[in-house]
């Protein structure tokens, strides 16, 4: 039963494109054509060529403009390309296709962070937490947003909640170190960032904070 359910989900994501209907006047694409387009897109993206990674998926998008998979992928690629309005459009299309999915909501939240639309990001973050109270990235991004907004107590409550579950998580500890630094608690920030470097010796943020505290 579980295997059949997983296959159904994968089918929805990748290949059950006809179920959503093709765009007017467009013929359906074969599985091989879709796979080839995605392969080219991933290859371009891996090389940092995001323009061509996006172009490689245009025929898939034009043929199946309302499907989850291609819109979610294009949202991600447009984020990488710094075109946040485009990313927002595609993530919203992906959300419309699969309203219960958290993936495009988290992607759209990240779009708002990159665009420094913190009010939109926090609103979406709370929506995500209503669905999944312990969402890893939902909480992490919400804590970041709240810190940017100056809501340090609320940000700390989010971090403490998650660190109770992930006590040795470098990302959450780094965010806590930045929060304590914003409060002017240099000694506590130094202690936290030192612990981060034990867990993640190449953590650039922790290195930078500790260097600044030595000056």
C-alpha cells in the first residue's frame, strides 16, 4: 500500500502531466521529451548557467503550465537567477497545483527572504507552521525573518523550540549566535559561535562573528 502511494505521488510530480491538461493548442510531450528537457536543465544549472537551465524547461512549461513539477523547478531556478517576481509567479502556480504541499511554500518564503519582503515572508512562515509546527526550514527562515524585523524575543522562542529537538544543529546555533550578537550579548554569542565551529569548522558566519568580536 505504501509503495503504491509513493508511486502515485511520484507520478503526480513527474509524469501525470495530461491530468492537468495541456495549454490550448499544445500537443502533449512524450516521457522521453520531458526527461530530456529536465536533464538539460539540471546540467545547465549544475554549471551555473541558470538562463539556459530555465530555457530548457520552457517547452514543458508552455505545454503544461498548471503542473506542480515544472513550476516548482522554475521557481527554484528563478531564485538562483535573482528574478524574484518570476520565482513568485511559478511558486504560486505550484501551490495552486498542489495546495497541501509544503515544498513550494518554503520556496516562496525563500523568495521573499531574498527580495527582503520580510512581512510577506513572516506571514507565509506562520502559515507553514500551522501545517507543520516543527518544519525545519519553516522555523529556521521564520527565526531569520523575525530577527531582521527586530522581533528578537519571538525569534529566540522559535530557535529554542527547535534547538530542543536539534540541540547540535549548526544552522540553528548559528542563527542563535547572530540573535545574541544583535542583542549586544557578545560573550554569549562568542560561546555559541565557538560551539558552531566545533560542529562545523568551515562555518563562514561563525568565523566572521568570532573575528569581529576579537577586534
